[in-house]
């Protein structure tokens, strides 16, 4: 299902970086050391925004990509 808050996301299994682009702000963040299983669950979640808020946000270090 498309998300109203997350425009797109990508995952690099080698670096374990999860890149997320947000709709409202247009900002792009990288979340560090995200395990492959967490990404798989995020990718298959029906409500990606809810999964992100419950399992990724405030659980992994991140940085704003400029």
C-alpha cells in the first residue's frame, strides 16, 4: 500500500543503511545499522508509516542527507 508519509525508501544490505524520503518535508534520512529483518518487515508492512514510527524511528541512529 502506498504511504501518505513516506515517499520512497531504499535499503543497502552491505552497509545496513535504510534511506527514507518523507512526503511532507521532502527530506531524506539514512538510518544506520538497520538489520535486514527489520527492513523486510518494513517493506512488507501494510501501514509503512506506522511500522516506521513503531520500529525504526527512535530505535536507530540516523542522519539527514543534504
